[in-house]
C-alpha cells in the first residue's frame, strides 16, 4: 500500500462508530426471511418495522465467515479478474439509461444494440478486465431485461461481464444461462462469470429485490460486491468521516446479509461513496473528496481483509477533455496506490448522465498510464546498466548502444492517444485534439474488432433461455 490517509487509530475509531450505528440505529431490511435468520443469530429485530440491530459480536462473527478471495472467469476461462490476490481490475459501467454517440451531442435512450456494441468495444480494450453492458435497454421489459442483456454480452466478449441483476425471478434464468455456458452447475460455481451487485440505499436501508435475488445466486455461490453510494451532505453526514462511518456500517450490514443467506459467500467491499455538490445538487464524480474517499475506503476494506471496489477514474466532464484527464487521472492514481482491487464504472459521460464509448477509450488510456506508473521496478544488474554507463563514459550517449535497444520497449510507456509529436508534425496531421484521437480509436475498434463467436450449440441454448425468460417474466 503506497498511499494512506487514515492512521490505525482513525480506522479503529471509524470501525467503532460503524458498530455503534448497527447496534443502536440498525438497518431496514424489508425481507422477512433475512430478518428471521438475523434474529436467529442474535440480532434484535423489529419485524413490523423491518429493522435489524446487530451487536458488535454478531457483526464481527458474521463478517469473519465471508470469503475474501475469488476469481471471475470469462467465457474463455483464461480471461480472468482476480480479487483479494493483489491484482487490479477495471470494469466499464453496468448500464446507463442514456447513450451519447458523440461527446457534446444529444443523448438518446439506450438500446440492446448498444449493449452489443459496448461489450464488443470493451472486449477489444486490454485495459478493461470486466466489460459492462453500459446500456440499460429501454425497449426491453424490466422483468426480463437483465437476462437478455447477459445473452447479448455473452455473444460479444470472452471476458467476465458486469450488468445489473433485477430480481429473484430473472436471476433463475441467469443461473440457467451461466450453467449452460459452463456445462454443469458445479463448473458454473467453480468458475463464476459475473456478480450480483448489492447496493444498499443510503441511509441504512436495503432493497427487497437486491437482497431476495441473492437466495438464487447463492446456488452458484456467486461473489457479492456490496456497494452503497452514500452522498456526503445528502444521504450521509456532511463530513468525510461521518460519510465513511455510515458507508462502512452499510457495507458491513450487507456482508452480514450475504452470510445468513449462505455462509462463506465471497464478498467485495464496495466503498463507492461520493460527495454531494450543494451548488449543482448532484453528486461529484471527480473532486478531491473522491480521491480521499477512494484511499480511505480502501484502507477500511483492507482492514477487514476484503477485496475492495472503489469509484475512481471517473469524471464530472461530459467529454474526454482536460477536466476528464485531471479528475480521472488523479482519483485513479490515488486509488491504485492505496491498493484497491477494482476501479469502476468506466465509460460514463458526466455523473451517471449517459454512457460514452469515446469516454471509455479515453479512460483506457488513463488506466494504461496509471498501470505503467504502478509497475514494479527492475533493479537487476542488467537493468542498472553499469557496463553501458562505462561504455558511454562522461559526456557520451546511450542512443546507439545495444543496451538501449534491448530495454527501451519495456522501460518506456507508449501512449495510444496522448500527443507527443513535434509541433509541426502535429499541425501537419490536422492538429488533432485528445477528443479527436479518442473518436478515431473508437471508430477503428468498432470497424475492426470481432469477438470470438459462441459455439453454435451454446448460442442456440442461450437464445432459448432468453426467449423463455421473456415469455415467462414479461407476462407475469
């Protein structure tokens, strides 16, 4: 961990405040079966009010049961994203209501075709470990939407995927589809392909469907990221410390829920709180508070030994410009240096206002830059290059040495989008902006990249399951 904000004493103080919240205030869980299970474990439950109060011993006992390591596998089992194992992963947004085809252009409602295009685009980006659907298709019924989204994603990437689950009924079809991909339910559990994201509703509430569907995904022991999006000053106290304490309490409560449903369920600590802008009345994606939250929440999650998900690398800007570079670069660098496991929701234009492939192309460049800065340095005899220094001598040059030929490609980071040309060379190519280069890269990928197709038999089975979901769920 290269970057820390909280001292051990401060982390302990926040931990104790979170435990006090859970014991004296509690959380609302409108799910009778979960409340019953928590009561059986020793929680004080107000069943009419759907509120559970959990003492420190109970909370610590339940979170101790949770799994702390897991690996997601794509359709290609060699395409993986490891959590709790020292790796860094990046995902694109699971879905937005709107799509922007060109920065600065009009927004339009997202479609299933956008899911296909966005997934294929992320499949081509080496920097994106887990492609997100990026679109929440408006033409589809909410009842079966997530099943059809997963089917479209499986056709367009061999990586693990990220999309929004809906409810328990649709989760049954998702489990059937995941089992079809792997061949057996045991292999679907052994090689998880996606995760159901449990998002508490700040302050201190949980959605029924988000909890209820976990009974279905528990069949495959799918890992569960728990990520409330508490907003400092709106749905959390107007202080950084108070927001962290409440967010931490909500995450710990979510972990407890997963463990009463299935003990040992692997979890990811989603410290994705934000500040709320009192001037514009919307949350803030890329302010300095987000860099602080990213580091502090990573420290808290690692205190419990969990893999950590943070919202870093995002921007309040609507286009890939200087503001986007500042906000995405700084917050991502802080979060990576803090040791988080996954950085999410890349590809958003502004604050949850639309999805943008241009922005995703830009953020992939930011990721590549930060990853290069985070590399482990080689200090071997060969890398130290004493023989090359002797050969050059005082006042000499290294440009013509074999040592330079042997090393520069792996020692230098070469950008795809950033400008390093001489001024005249830049003018001679039309003086392109970063936004111009993002657009060109997007168009090149969409024109040239074709993902590995599904085997014909599997494609038919996935289509059958999606159509079955539509018939059964949409008519309900």
